[in-house]
């Protein structure tokens, strides 16, 4: 007993002076995971909103919105199918990039099953929000891609009452909304499959 260091038999107590009574130190430990979880959720929400804003601006900047000749009821020039295909194509490209970034974010955060389901549903909602917000922005301010320009004198060759108006930014194919969640899911799936293939088998560990 004489060789025992002094103070080694002293009972450590919590902040309240009694062991196991849930003093201030215990309360801080209980609150720390909740605060950390709240910060993670807040960063995720802010990141998701910023990604939507970036997607809206990218679609508005890259999609063509050329001036059109209209008689007040229907578009005369340029052709509606070609313009719709170009705008939808840019939307698919933008949301594909957003889907890849979303999937990579899930991988970094840890791809649990509930998290993947929530992210897929939110990705579809963000793609829809991008189409709505982009159309609203395009109706207020025409994007910078105004070409192809109308041929010279085209309005003089058409009937009286024909006017030149800016084209709308509109998503014509609703199926394009599925690109964002689809790409996010593919990224997560590819990473998980890669991890499973690289994981050592029980036979290899035993050998």
C-alpha cells in the first residue's frame, strides 16, 4: 500500500459533486451530438439551396432564348420544336452536373439507406424547382443567348400585325426532371459497388 501513488484512490466526481448525477459536464456531452447534427442539417439545407440557385442561373445563361416572330397567337419563327429541344437539352446538362455533385455529397456524408432515399426525393423536388424558377426568370429577363437572330426583313415579308417578341424559357419535357435524382443515385450506387468489390473476402482474411 505504501507504494501506491497519492491520489490514485480518489473518486472522480461530476460537476455536481456526486458521481452519476448528470452534472453540467454530462449535460454538455448530451447536447453536443444534437448541436452537431443541427449544424450538419443546416449546412445541407444551405448547400441544397445554393445548388438550386446555381442550376437556375446556369440554365438561364446557357439556354437559347432567341427573339421570335409572332402574330399574337402563335410563334412563326424560329421553329418551336427546335427551340424546345435546345432548352430541354441545356436543362438536362445542368441538372446532370447537379446530380453528380449531389451524389458525391451523399458519399462524403455517408450513404445510409434513409439518407439516400431522402436525397433522391429532394433531388426531384430541386429539379422541379429549378424548372419553375428558371422559367420565371426567363419570362422576366431574357437570357444572354439571343441567337440565332431573325433574318433581315423577315417582318416585312409577313402579314401586318406580326411583332418580334422574346422567347420564353420553358421545360417542355417533364421527364428531364428525373435526371437530377437519377445521376445522384448512380453516383452513390457506383461508389458502394466499388467498395464492395475492393473489400476483402472472408477467405482472403483467413488465409
